[in-house]
């Protein structure tokens, strides 16, 4: 049962991180409409990297949810 508890704890942390990344990306993309932000390739690269990290976390969430489902069966 400790595996289940550990997985749920990991899931909670990942969901929080996913949410925080989502908010950060939304904030940065809203700023992207500013002319100076469009000229800054560093900011565009940062947004791209954050989106990749968000997708990686989403995959981890999916895998943990699948593990939890298998443990409950």
C-alpha cells in the first residue's frame, strides 16, 4: 500500500508543477504580443523549453495515473 501512497504523492507534486508551468507559459505568451518580446529570441526559446517540460510532466502524470489504476485492480 505504500507504493500507492508514494505514487499519489508524486502525482500531486507533478500536477502542481504542471499547473505552475501552465500559468508561467500563459503569462509569457501574453507578454509575447509586446513588440520587444517578439524581438527577444531568448524569451521565445524559454517558452518553447517550458512547453516541452510541461509535456514531459504531462506524460509522467499519465504514466503514474496508469500505475495507480493497475494497483487498484
